[in-house]
C-alpha cells in the first residue's frame, strides 16, 4: 500500500497525512486508532544533526511518546532515518 504513494513533495496534505499514519503504524507496531490517533506535536521529538533544531538541519531520528495507550503504561518509540527518503517515517513525519 505504501508503494502506491508518490514522493513526499508531490503529495497533497491529506495524502501526506495518510502516508505518515501508515508508515508510523508499520515502523512502531502501534495501534492506528488508539495510539497513533492520539499523537500531538508535543508527543514527537526530533533529533537533528549537530543537535540543532534549525529547519535547515538534517533530521536524523525521532522519539514518539504515547501518553494514554490502551495498556496501563505510556509507550515510547525511537525511530532512525532510513536511506530511502520516500519510505522513511522520520523524514515523512518531519515534512508533514
């Protein structure tokens, strides 16, 4: 299903959102409705080259925090950047 998505730059905002959700579900094995659906911007922390948060820096990874999962305890997932940018959940989430 992800293979049918185009490069990130040519997707509409809705298509990019769908792609982010799908890539995050596959990369983290989180539940789409109860975990991914509750994510907010404050729950995502990006890691940049040289520890800078400038928009011009290269994003290397991200950490997701699920505050209220179905399970009793909160969940955390760390993801690194993939070489194939069009399939990278980190790069796609950053662009979104």
